[in-house]
């Protein structure tokens, strides 16, 4: 491999490895967030999430909380495994769009703002859009099964 190829080239095996790495990290991130809503990891729980949504005047906060948790768990798993990955990406983008428009409304961009901004939700959604456009790659259950 030449120095020019290292910095300027795009090799398909590297591209597929990059997709795998991106899928695994983003998929795990969404699954962990879903598990947090169940109280499995972190200090959160479903009741607290429901209460927070109710305080934001979100209609049907119990249903919305469960939908967010389901989309994070299912979508994150689908992305990480590369199984129906594009559907998983859409589920996670939808969840992040709602989080950006409702949960982080009025916070600007930076997550460190008070209230917290949309930085995290926008970047997670952007990575999901990128993965959606790239596809699951060869190191995926989609490639193996279909």
C-alpha cells in the first residue's frame, strides 16, 4: 500500500470494516439507551422517562416512552447485527428526530447547554442516515442471509 492510497484511497475491504465498526458502536449505543429506560443500566427507569415526557406535555407519555424504548432496543439490535439494518436505521432516526424536536427543544445545538441541546441526537441520527445510505456491508446478517 502506498502512502497516497493510505490517505486518499478507498478499499472495499476497509469500507466494509468501517461499516461494521460503525454499526456495532451505534447499535450498542441505542441498545444501552433502551436498556436504560428499562432500568437495566444507568440510573433511569421507565417511570422516570414517562414522567419526564408528561412534564413536556407529550401526548400519551406511557405509550411514547415504550415506543422510544422499543425503537432503541429493536433498531439498535438490527443495526448492530446488520439484520434488516436499514429499517433499524429508520427506527433510530425517527426516535432521534422526536428527541430533538421535543426532548431537547430550545436547547440549541450543544449538549452542554442548559437545557441540553440537540448535538447528541443530531449526530446519532446523522450516523444512522450515513449507515442507511452505505448499507449493511458484507460483515452483516443481511449479507449472509440475503
